[in-house]
């Protein structure tokens, strides 16, 4: 494909407001949206703010919304758009804008800090950790997460309802809770925590988080639904309820 001039529409502004501005930027064969944003920054808009790091789809820094769909700019090829198509790049909608394409994602780190870390039995010594391979496999998928926060961005529980952020951790951190709860050596009771402290019940499994995950993690099917089932067993299964009562005695 020969070089061509692309019509780009990029959001410019800060927390006090802004607007979409139109630019014409050269595109070369094999380039991605982040390349074009960098060229725009270098040639026409030196003060354009954009967050990026690895440019290899592994750091999660360059998250944005491209033509309305949350994506990693470094993994979105310009060849997926027509040469006569206007490509619109806007910041993640769920988080406060700091400037241009950079948003304040500190909400996510606050939620991460609230989750108790992996807690093995106190009498277990280093070198004595033993797990069945099936237990390793169950949670290994979740560790591919690059924390791009695209799943957090599309979750309508917080995207459309700012007031829910205090009581809802979002799919990335419900996945983290599920990963720890599935760990056979973790001693923290995370079922009540997931429901009462992090709002798991507010998730209605629309699978939008899974659809945008660049690592193709099956967040809904392999983390959120299994965790919901564990919470439901604890609360509503009469045999489990009786067992808990007897065990507590």
C-alpha cells in the first residue's frame, strides 16, 4: 500500500473541556494508530499529550477509543480503516481527562490496593508451596492481564454511573479476586469480600469486558461467572450453608 494522507479527528482539551480537532496526517504501509499520533505530535501538534511505552501491546499504556471502540493504539492497524475514512481518536470515557488523550486511571490503582494480597497458611514455609497443575492452569490465564483498563472502561456499571465507583471494583479486579479465591493455598475468604466490598453482584455479565480484552482473556466466562457461582453457593446452597454453620462451631 502506498503512502496516503489520512483524515484524523483527535480530541484536544483537559478536565475543564475540549473539542475534536481535524488533522491530515501521512500514513505509510504497516503503520498503526499510535504511529500516526506520534507523527501528528512531531509535525503539527507538539503539545499533544498521549501516554505510551512499549508499542508492542504489552504495557497497556496507549489505551484510547478509536472510532468509538476502546483499543490499544499500538495494536490497531491503519489498514483496518479505509483511506477515505476519518479516524477519530478520543480518550477513555470512563476516567477523568487530564489532557488530550491522557486520562486519570488512579481509580484502578486504588481498587488494587484494597484487595488483600495472596495469603498462604502461616505455617507454610518457603519451598513447601505445592499445587496441582489443574489449579495452576485455572488462574494462569488471568496473569496475562496487561492492565490496559479497557475492560474497566467499557463496564457500564462505572462507565454510565460515576456514583458506583466507590462500591464497584470492575472486571479487572473481580478477576484478581477470582484468581486468588481459586488458589488452593490462599487462606483469605474472598467470597463475601467480592460481594459486599467490591460489588460483584452489580455485574450483569454482558461480556463487554471480554470483547475488548487485547489479551483475549475470557474474563466473564472464566473469572466473573465462576466467582458469582461461588458467592451464590455460599449464600443460597442449603448444604453449603449447613456446612458453614457446623464448621464455625
